[in-house]
């Protein structure tokens, strides 16, 4: 596991990342045409004329969002099927889940279950985002898992941290601040930022600082991503962070990444 501050080569550190993440989805159109009953028109008279039967055509309503239990119980996703289903996601998140625009989260390497769960949250409205709700609404639970499996099979590309904020960000990430009741990010998201899929804590390693900072500010202001217990954790923590804390931990996470196995890595002192 390596860390990359601006102007420095990667070095191994006991780093961590915090809870978020991302997001992704794809639209599959589902249309159904209703047919009006056909009636034989009566002959026209001087006072009345036959009226044509009314015809209607409307898209069928998408299936309602699934329960958390249904999402958890679905069979594992198929990454091959997910590649085709995730085609539309590439416009914002990158074809391999490595977005180039910091406002859109990287999905490469994110846990399948986490992606499926968040897509279902967008579909139900538990997590608010007009674009993502439109993308997620037509998806079945299996579609969500297939898309999740595809992005989980990809490798997130490393980012670069702001050297001037690394020390503060690293302290919060690795140690927290007990005086202010702030736990270490690594307690949930692990020392390498890979998260904990079983507990639904997302991977955040190499995530864009811009995206993380925006989500932390949302959490600070009381935004939640559902009603389950784990969705209440970040709003409680983030409201204890000041703007400098948020900027520091966000940039630290962007520089946090798993070491390239093909390149030699020197041990930290």
C-alpha cells in the first residue's frame, strides 16, 4: 500500500480512507403499449357521427425499489453482463470506473454490494440525486449487482495529495482526534482504504478529493443516505469536522493507494 503526495514518489504508509463513496448506474428502457378495445363503429346518421375508439400508449411503470434484504439476498453479479449494462455509466464515471472529473466518484475497485445498495438507494429516493435516480429507476436488483461486479473487477488509479495538508489529513485518518470525539477513519475503512464490504463500508482509496470533500460537507450538514444504522455514522462524525479537517482528510485519501505490484517499494522507516 502506497501514498503519493504532490512532488513525491510513492511510499508505503499505514494509511486509511473514510466512508463514502460512489456511485454509478445505467438506463435500460422498458416500454409497454396499452391497446384500446376495438369497437365496430355504428353507421353515421344526420345527427350523429361515429367516434373513433381512443387509443393510448404509455410506458410501464418501473418496478419499485427493492428492500435491503432483497438486495443482500440477490445472487452475485456477473461482471461480463455488467460491462454492457454499465456502458452509460462511462460518460461520468469512466469506462473502467476511473472518472477524470473530480465531481464524479471513481467506481473502479468499489465493492459490488456497496454499488448495488447505493443504486437501490437512488432508485428509492433514500439517497437524493436527480441524475442518478433517473439512471437507477429502470434497473432490476440483478442489473445493480451485475454493474457492481463489473466495476469491482477494475483497479482504481492513484491520485495525488496536497503535500501541505498531508500531515493533518494523515493524523485524522490514522488516529482521529479523541479530544473532539473523532474516530480514526481507518477504524472502518481499513489502513489501505479498501473498506469493509461485509459491514458496507466503502472503498475510498484514490478517490477524488473534490468528491470526498463535497460528500463530507453534505454529511456535516446532516445529509444521510438511508435509515439503516451504518448510514447514520458519517453525519455524526462529519459534523465534528471543520473545513480545514475536511480538506485535509479528503486530499489525504486521494493520495492513498495500493502499491503497484510491478514496481519495487521501499519500506517506511
